[in-house]
C-alpha cells in the first residue's frame, strides 16, 4: 500500500519504518528542515533498539522516504497516518493544535482536488475521545468527499517499540464503516500472522482504549510505589511482596516494580488528559487524580532519604547520578523523575555529576549547564558524597562496586530502582537505601 505518515517523532518514525519493512511504500512528512535533512541523510534522530537496521534497509530499498511536501503525500497515499504531538496543556488537557492544524491542511488539499481516490485518515496520536469526530468535521467544513477518519492508537513501549510494532499483542482499529475496517485490517494482517489480534470497535471506544490502558498501568505502578513506602515502615521487602502478588494469575507480574515514579511522554500526559476529559463530561475519575498526586510525591522520595541521611545539610555536597532517561533503552527525558530529583538537590545547594548511556544530549535541554556531565559511570562517582541510581540500565546492574566505594567520599548508595544486590552491598560495607526495603546502614 501507499502510506503517508505525518510527523516523524517517536511514533511516526517507528510506524513508518515498520510499515515499510512489510513492503509498503511509505512517505514520512515533517516540516522541521534540520530534522528532515538528517532523515534524508539516513541519520536516525532517536535512540530505539533495532530501529536503525530497519531504517537503513528500507531507505536503501526506496520504500521509506522523507519529505515536507504534504500535498503530494496526501494525494498519492491510500492511508494517511497522523502521528503528531499532543502535549499537555496548562490545564492538563491534550493540546490538539497540531492535529487540528494538519486536518485543516488536508481538508484544503482534498477540497482543491475533488477527484481524489478514497482516503483513510488514521489518527495514531494519543487524543481525547471525540477527536476523530472533530477531524471529520474539519474535513466536512472544506466539503471534502470520499474519505473516512479512523482511530488507530499505538501501544509502543519505548525501548521495545520495534518489537511491539512488528509483533503486536493487539491492534485496535476504530472505524465507522466495514469498507474502511477491511482496508485497515489488510494493512495490519502481516503483523498478526504469528499471533496477536485485531480488535474492531468504533472510533470513540478506540480513543478511550488508549487512555484507559496507559492510565491503568500508571495506577499499578503508583499502587506499588505506595505499597513500597508502607513496606519500609513495617520492615517488609517489597520485592518479596511483589512475587507473592504477581503469582496470582488475576494480577500478573508486569508493572509491579517499585521505584521513583513513572515518567515519559505517555503516562503523565495521558493520565492528566483523562482526568480533564472526565471532569468535562461530568464523570470525574477521582482515582486517577490521586494517582497523579502520588506519582508526583514519589519523585521526591529519594530526595527525602538523602536529606534525612545528611541531616538536611547537603549544600556543597556532590551527588553522582547514574541514569537520566525516564526508563532504560531510550534517550527520552520527558517527565523523567531524574529532572525533578536533580532540581531538588540543586535547590538545596548540592552539586550533581550525572551520567546516562544514551540521554546525555537530551538531558542538556532540561538541565542545561547546572550539572556536570561525566564520560562514564565511574567518572561520575569520583569524589562524590553519595551515588543515586535513577534509571535501571543493564550496565548499572553489576558494576565494579570496589571502584565505586573507593571513588566515593562516603560509601552511600540511594538505589531508586532497586538494581543492586543488597547482600553484596551489605558485605562490602555500603550504606544502601532502596525503595520498599529496610535500609542497610554500614556498621550496624
């Protein structure tokens, strides 16, 4: 099929590349000249494991192309995917200016070319319920005929996005007519041949499904974080509790890991958007309001541990940070707990030396020159007063703790992701603070 993908952000680039890998002709549209130049030069602008191989292969096969010519892409394509940002507005709602703006542009293009073939405009952006209807109304305003707007949300995990797209557990399609549904199912058929399912529904249900899924996962994470704080207070070990819970098939094992709060481009934004929409519709989701509050509080839990350990006197002290991205296997810094934690440490007069395997460049946008950026994890701990682990990258799981202890002014670890072996840190004489576990105090 001939496919246009409008927007080459995280979702758009992964989607376009994977569609091309299945033999489709894909044109990706973006209006950022610098980004477009990099894409045309076969430079992958994001870090996502496995994406580069598919990206290079499909550019070489001429199935994946990049342009700023929206008109040609719209007229030449059968399906036009909208993969546009929907940032959180000041009131917590999703800002739809980019989606509405492109809908206006597509409406003008199609109205000026009334003999066009049937077009499917598929919304992959995470949008509030009713957005498919809004886009339809915009096109109708331009007297466009022979089209349908569908909802086709993405469920990609950063760090596993290529795997999730190529081998999905489900594809959700919200369409109003069987003709369009069959066309969309035909596109996705190769992706579900070896498992997974295509779930058919109306556009409104599809739009709610994306928000519901992310909000529910955010709620599970938040529950475990609150449970972890409780476990510390009563002498329990949250990891053992997690195993006991996760063995119940009604609950399952995933998203039960305690930590320093969720971040990223989806969960915080989607939770707040659903809260806002539910209030507007007169059916406030009070549970999600509390989820959002607890998550914000959780990002400060590690800072509170630091302050307590140092008797609230951290001005002039240096803290080593391992991990800046909101999760491993991505360079995404959006809503990362690390930004909140580092800013709080700086507010108290501390100094920070930070390292992340992939997110250093993006971190500079959020933290600028207020922190020192280390070349590797061991440079970060030199002459630091404590180590804080904020992202569970694999390379942090089994480091040279002898070198870490030798480099630190005091052998103190604040393990925000519970990555270190507590038996080992205890034997080596570290003071080791975790999430949801009784602290290990050196010498006690």
